[in-house]
């Protein structure tokens, strides 16, 4: 692998580190949110991976490693939670994912982080995968608060940029106009992000959201050369995924270099996360299960926060946080109001990042659907009708897998499967201790019941009831 030394690293060294001052027009930071797709918790260098992620490792070392950062089990719910700062149960996006032929999207009455930051005076831009509504332009990024939009609405092939339905028309846009370009999707997304940074007015803060295509399936490396070194030590599928992850890291490197080149790096908050756990040949160890599961391997994300002069280098945060926290945190930094029609589920977590304060959450809803759900409070986690999703038949390197029949776990008329885990003692969720702690189960079930009772009917189910015409597939997301 190439030796990585980048100019921005020299700017990340400060004589002293303090807490953030109240936001003013002169001090408001640029905000960059980098989101990988399906990147396993154990597939980054700072978690001991054999995959090379030197840029992200340096950011993690120079900032804060967020070791208890929660997302949703699959793409759309996670993105909706970030964009709204609210749990997806509030508006019916808690199940599965949106496809280009789904006849629904993120409800238009929901305020987005882009709308709020634009109102606060930020330029707002997105480069990458949207996944929150494709069927009508009213649901597209430019209509949801983004000044600049580049990328795709749903899942795509990395080179043709066409959708999973094998359409011959690329799902590739710039500001609502369909375009045809050559190149590897992940690399194109970072290239656009760099261009946005370089052309941003010096006196205006920037909010840049980069939801990379990588490393979501189909497994497609940038080139044969990118997998050559990895193939010496890995089976072919994992070598391909490794090259895809390194491409995400290289995109992050280019973005950081652009911040340095434009003099913005000393006043920029950078957050990195994955939208859910990885799938084989990705790895989530020591956590249980994979993408689509409510166990930790599906919902605990590799994540970091970096902000020179505000976040102490070498910080490790083991407080439970959730992706819904990013919107209110960003808005507070921007000097905007947290008052809105629909209340946030997220909290301002800047004191956690910069001052070592405890999590502001009394509990965290991981998800609640008609079939299953999970909730965390402190050390304890309740799982209702959990399933492992995709599990390896041999080991985590081969990529061979089988799917658990979810229908077998559907509680139609049957008793619910209720599990309790102590995540401090058992982060791998290997021992169900529900029988030993009935009082804790009762408390967590009561908390979960409040969320479940307030949950909107999933839009996917509403859509099916209306018999809306779908073509070319279902609303279930294909796996690599």
C-alpha cells in the first residue's frame, strides 16, 4: 500500500485544546459528514483491520473515536434519522429501504438538516447516495434543502451508474439533471466534494454531506491494481471489498486535503460513520451479526469526530450516542434554533465530544417495527424477536453466507422472543440474561412500549395496502 502523508495533518496539531465557543458568524465551523455504506465496524484500521484506512485512522487518532455510536440496521432508516434528527418510527421509514420504484419517500413535512442549516446561513451540498425518495422530484435533495446535489437516488453499479433493476439509464445526477459520466462512483463523489470546497466563498460556512457509494454491493473494486496487494493475503471477495474501503478512505483524504488547501481545515468539524454494519466478506467483530440485524453487528457503527482545537486528540468516547444526534448538534453549532414543529429525538452531543460529558440519552431506541425491535439503556440492551440476518457458513473471510428465514421469527400469534444483554460485560451479545434480571426486562419493555405505541405505520406497508404499482423488484434491498 502507498505511504500516506497528507498536508492537512500538520494543521491538526494545536498547543492547547478547549471547548467550543458559542456560534457567531465569524466562528461557525464548516461541517462535513462522511458516511460510508455497509462498512463493517471491524473494517477500519483503528479497529485493527487488515484493510488500509490511513486517513480515517489519522482522523480517529487526532480526534474522538465514537465506540458506542448507533445507526439503524439498513440504509434508508439511517439516512432518514440523520436528515431529520428523529427516529424513523416517527414518520414510517423504519422498515427496509427505498428503491427507485418505491412510490413513497421521506415525508415532505419533515424538516431536514439541510433546510435548517441553509436557513442558518450555510451553503448546503450532498455528493453521493440519497436513498430517501426517487419517484418524484419533490423528494429529491434539491427540494429538501440542498443547494448542490451530485450523485444517485438509489443503489447503483459503480461504473455504469445504472440501478439495481438493470435499467440502461444511469441513476446519476447533478442538481436534478441526469448526466452521463465515466468513472468509479466513490471516486467521482469525492472529486465533486473537492470541487465544492474549492469553490466555496471564503466568508460563508459550508455543510457538506458525502454519503459514499462504497462499500455497498455489488462488490466492484476500482481496478485490478487496487486489489493486487490485498489478494496476496485475502480471498478474492474480501480483497475486492478491501479495495472498495480503501477507495472511501482515499476520497476522505482528498476532501481533507481540499480543506487544507482552502484554509478551512482549522475551523471544520468532521464526522465519519457507516450507515449500518457490514455484510460478509466484511467484519463486525467482536459484535454479533451483520447488516439488517438488531444485534450490535448490525447497528453499532465505526465512527469518529474530528475538530482541531475543540476535540482532544486521542479521545475515546464509550457513551451511547445515535445518528439522530448529529442534526441538533450541527444546528446548535450553526447558531440555529432547535425549536421546530416536530421535536427532535436527538440531542446536542457537543459537550460529550469536547468536554467528556456523559450521553444525554436516558435510553436509545435502536428500532421498532411490527416484527422486531431493540432498545438500549445504559449497559443494558433489550432485543425483541432478534435475528442474525446473514451469517457465514464457514468464516468471515470466505463471504459464503446463508439467510435466516425471517418469517420463522415473525411473532404472528406466537410469544415474543425477548432477550436482554449487558453490553459492558458481553459486547458480543453471547448470553441472554433476561431470566436473571426480570425487573430490568420489565423496565426496558415499558420504555420500548411507549416508542412502539407512538410509531407510525411503516410507509412500506401503507404503500402495499394502496397497491401502488411497482416494477422491476420489491422494496427489499439486495445484498452483495
